[in-house]
């Protein structure tokens, strides 16, 4: 995990702002997206998990995908872009310092989905870092365009619920979206192909005393 401080991170292009979220198109070049896809396919996989009462569980009805951990070299392009976008999002949110948790790489095959949920937990049994999440970051690594040498997919929309009204996030390969970790959102089922993405979270840096009191008894 790395500390994100806006003043020391290279600036990224202006975002597209709408409905409580911000999107940075082209944050990761398509060539880097394609290389990351290949790394995901070559990496080990585990079934996507959900966190309940401090325990990670596999629940395919809630979340159907696989998770992949890449080497620092293979993850570098996405990590650097997420760090830059995270710094910009943190500045917009009025924060001065946070830690970046991730990225975690995900693969959604046909039928894959993640039902509506929030990334920030209010369960005292969950880790303090999950309960301190402030900003969620999602990077889409491929899209419906098959002209750039990457596999394409249909469906799999990231849907946000600002004020409980569904909004399809208009992402394309290389886009990174930032939104509040308290915002309800979901990944709709993939109809065809395979959807690849990376996720990360900015969480508030706790003092040692705050961290101590944040842990459940």
C-alpha cells in the first residue's frame, strides 16, 4: 500500500464530471491495457470474494468473477495511473493524504457480475482499512471495440446509484472512474466475451490511536 499525497504526484488530464463521479478517459494507454490483459491471463486466479463480518467468502450469487494478483512490473502502468487519478480525486474531495489499497485485477466471463454493494463497510468486525475507505477507483481494461487487438465484451456495465437512480458509467478501455466508497454500485452481467478491470481504494490514514480504537474488541 502506498501513501497518496496530491502535491507530489504527477497531474493527470481533466476528468469528466457527472452525477457524483469523475472519469479520466485514456488514463491507461490501450497498449498498456492489452499488456495487462495478457498478464492477467498468465496469472493465478481465485474466485471473487465478498467480505462479511470480517471474513472473506465466496458467494457466486453475489459476485461471479475471478481475482488476479500481478507482479509489480506487470501492474505498474495501472498502478501509476490509479495513483495519479487518486491524487486528483483526493484533491477534489478536499483530502490531503490517503493510502492506496490495490489495484486488484478482476476477470468477468460470460454471466459474471457483482450485485449492488458499497465498498466502505460500517461493520465493526471488518478491517479498519475497509471502514476507512473514502474513494473507490475502477479501471476498465477492455471494452466493446475489437479493433485494438484486445478481446471485447458486451454487457458488464458499471452502474452507479446516486440518489438511488441507476446511471451507467460511460467507460472505455483505459478509463478510470473515481467515486465515493459509500456509493451503491454494481457490475451488470456480462452477456458475451470477457470483461477485464482493476479496482483500488483510497482510505483515510489513521493515527495510531485512531487505528487502535477502530479495531473491534
